[in-house]
C-alpha cells in the first residue's frame, strides 16, 4: 500500500519541515556499525546548537539570485576563512572569526571560492605590490542573465586585506539621500506622488547605485568570464600556479554552435595573469575537470558522451574515452596520478583508466544502475574509493586493487521506507580528510556523518528536526588537521566548527 508521502508531491520546504534523518547502516564493516567516538559526546548524534564554535553570517547582503546563497574557502595555511553571502565576500581570521575585510565587486551571487597561496612573479609587467601578495582568492559570480559568470582574482596581503584595487566605494546612502532630496518635492507637489511611491524610488535608486558600485570596483580588478567545473573538480593546480575554468558552458542540447563557441576549458596562469591554453573538442556541457596529482594531466567529463585526457604542459589531447551512451558527470585521479576513475553513461559505468593509454583497467560492478554517480573520493593512503550512487542513496567503499576489484561494499545507508520523504534525501559530498584517516559525508539537508575506519568510530552532526534552510550552500566542508575540527557552512546562515 502506498504511504501518505507517496501519494503527495514533495517540495524542498516540506522535506525540511517533515524529514528526520535516520541511518540504516552506519559505516558497516564486518557486519558491525561503527561505535560512537568518545569526543562525539553521549552516544548518539550532536545537533546544531551543540557545536564548539559558530559564526553568524550577514543576512542583508544584496541577493542577485532566486534564493540567497553562500560559499566558503580556507587559506592554504588555515590563517583566514573567506565566506561569501550572496554577492559580498568577507575575510575572517580563522581562530577568532574576527572580520578583516569586505570584498565587493560581483554583480551576481558568488557560487564558488578558491583560496591559494600567492607567488612571486619574474614578469616585468607585474607591479611590485602584486609580487608581495600573500594569497589569491578566486571567486566565481553568476552572470545575471548569462551562463558563464565572472571569475575575479583578489590579491590579499598577510593581514587578509585586499591589495588588488584602491577604487573608492560609492557612499550609497549619502548619494541616494542627496538625489531624493533634489526630486522629492517636485514629485510630491507637482505629481502628487504618495510617500510609499517615494520609498519605492528611494529603494530602487539605492539598488542601482549598489550595482554600479560593484561594476566600478570590478572594472579595476583582475577578472575573466567563465565558471568553474563542478562535482568535486580539482580546479587549482597542486602547485597553486594555474587554474582551469569553463567558457561557453551552455549545453548544446537545444542546438549546435560554431566550434569556437562550444564548451571548452581554459588553462590560466594565476601568477602572470595570462591564458595558457584552451582545451577544445567537446561538443556539449563540461561537468567535471581535474588536475592530476603531479599537475601533468587534465581529465574532463562532458555531456557529449566522452571523457578526455590532456597534456597540461602542451594543451594537447592525449586520449578520448567513449562514447558512453549517456551524459558523463564526474571523476577523480588515483593518488599516484597513473589512473583516473571516470563516471558516466547510461546505465551508469564507473571505471578506472590508465592515464597514459586511456585503456580501461577495471570497472565497478554497478548492477545496471541508471542513477548517476557524481560524488567520489580516492583515499591517498589506502586506495579505498568512497562513492555515492543517486539511485541507491547509499555510500559504497570500493577497493579496485583488491582480490575482487569489481565489487563495492555498501557501508552507509539512510533509512528508506519507500516514501517520497525518504527518497528526497541524498548525499551531496563524500570526502576523505586528515590524510585519508577520516571519511566525511554530507546530506542535502546539511547533516554531517563522519567515520574513522582505523578505530571504527563515527561522529554525526545533525540538523535539528524541522529547521528551515533559507540559504543555498555551495562549496566544501573544511577540515583543520592542526585542531582536528570540521567547519561546515549550513543553510541557516551559519558556519559551525565541530571538534572530532
């Protein structure tokens, strides 16, 4: 018999109001669920409000999207935390959470942030002040009415202050009040405009000035058109000197375009602020792209039913893999860089390929699944691969170099009684942290489940029942090895820090 939830439609707001996270398999190993870690507190999950530290974010920043959004990133040395709320970015000291600076320049909401170390440049064209920069923050803002968006490069000094631009910000309130003072009497006396009408004009003028201010500041900042690939892409090279991004990223499913206007990857040199190569050839949207651990190879997954491998030094395509008979979504490199796991096609195929030859080495037995596999992480120490299939709503552990290289083990599964409410919940992130010692899993209702295989213990940091999430959260869960803490950016507009 169909349950009540099966006979009604499901929305995100209803899901968040009614869903209660319950786990059927809690990192099951040898038939036994993981024990609760002593630092988790009493046996059972910890809930929001029980975190060790909490940063309340601004809720009044200009919103240029359908819903409020947020993203975060940590500096490579964990000294600073960058958090974007809608179109504004703020830099905080990591330890004290004291704000250091505010960055304004995007006209659309900021969807993704990447923090990298600054590098001295030998180019005579680069100003001395740029050579002394401590960090570079890369921010992707959505382009209003467009697809590619805009990527800004912010140079920050050792104090977390921006050194990219000295443009004087608009005094928005003063200018708005001055302009309204000049026209209010005329509108009221001669046109009989009511007070509410004046308030509408006042608010509209202030918004126009804020947008003009952002455009004016962005004009003086290093920026390019484009957007970062998604689904766990490795966007910044491991040496921190180059970045990859997508241009002309709109799908061609509604019609083909000329070759130069098709989706392609740009390899950009952060140090010299110059384009190195464009990786062309894909004929539909690019979903995922990544640098190999040695930065010599770039892999790409595209909706055109192919994967591609590229020489990152020359920009030459070395191998094309496919067709896969379906859209391709994600992947990852092995820790030694010799192999790449790639996921896509229909039914879903998850396989490992030799980077040099492009030949398949082994594949996971996916049992004919049609659901996508877009969340994956390869353990740098044990070579165990953690991944998630949308269709099964469960996390699997795959050891491709074991005696049974084609078999995966289901280790984490949420309870599912077949209702739409349970089926609406999914995992949005699976990630090995702490040099592969711990596995972090995040749900689409912002709960975190953490596992340490060596001790076979778990932590759970859970959204309280019925808590609304007004903000769309993009980006990663951050792990600080020196303090053994997780930082989570949650949809209620807070950054929480959890001690493991």
